[in-house]
């Protein structure tokens, strides 16, 4: 009995449309980050499948799966994950560099995305010269610069004060919809979840809609 495997969660059925923003809430330890990892193809579910743009991520070999992830997914994390030795503009350009986008197009896309998140004049700065809110906007620009089909956000406001968190969430929601991307965010924050088109609660036995004032 001691070695019996217990599922983290089961019976999860999620369909997210282009331009739709879905927030997933739930108790600590229920597997919200694990669910995001499954959606990204970083973890493989023991049953079922994950399909993005009609492609079954679990069926792809490691190399093609990594390329698919780079091309079609964007990630925003609580801890920002910017590279300290690169400038703001270089951090944002990373997805385009990995995809082999021509340099001139990189520069144009990075400039457009930094302007969109309100950092148009900070491209040459290093991450240590920015505030937490600015760093999260860098991370958001980096997640969107290659026009992904799916954005995965893991507690994107967890390290931010309430006012800064509100500004970041407004940007995340607006940019997701503007680019026609699907966005799945896991969060403990009701204020962050309020920006989503749908809020779902993850439990060990599946997901259900979260009541607006529940």
C-alpha cells in the first residue's frame, strides 16, 4: 500500500480558444504547476493527451517537441527568469534568436514589443537596473515577441505589489487578446484571476468553473 501511486489530478478536460484567457486556481499542492508543465510538454500525463494547434505534444520526439515549444509557446513565470548578463532588448530577442529570425526582423519585433509593454526606452538597460514590475514586463514581452499560439503563466504576479500586479495583469490580458493567443494562467490571486475570461478550479478529481464570488 505504501508504494501505491496516487494521481495528482484526474479527469481534467480543458479547451482554450485563440484569444481566450483562462485562469486556473486551486489549493496549494493540487498540481497547478504540474498541469502547466503537461500543457507545455515538459511533463507527460499518465493518461490522456495534450494537443496544441492540433499537434499531440506527447507524440512528438524530443527534438521536434522542443522546436514546437520554442515556436508556438510562450512562458511567464513568477521569478521572471531573465538573464542578468543580457540587456533588456537581448532578453526579449531570445525566442527570435533561437528560431533563427533574421536580425533586422528581430530588432523590429523587439522594439514593437517593448513599446507595447511600456519599456520602449529601456532596451539597453541590464535587468539589475529594473524594478520587479519592469522585469515582469520584460518577461511578458519575451513571451509574446515570437507570436506564440499558447501563453502559459505561472503565478505571474506572485512577486509584485498589488498596484504593479494590476498593471502587469492588464498588459497580459490585453496583449494576449491583441495577438490572438490562448493564455492559461495558474494563480492564487483572485485579483489576477479576475482579468481572465474564465476562472476554473483545479481539484484532485477534475476542474470546474469557479463561481464569480465563490
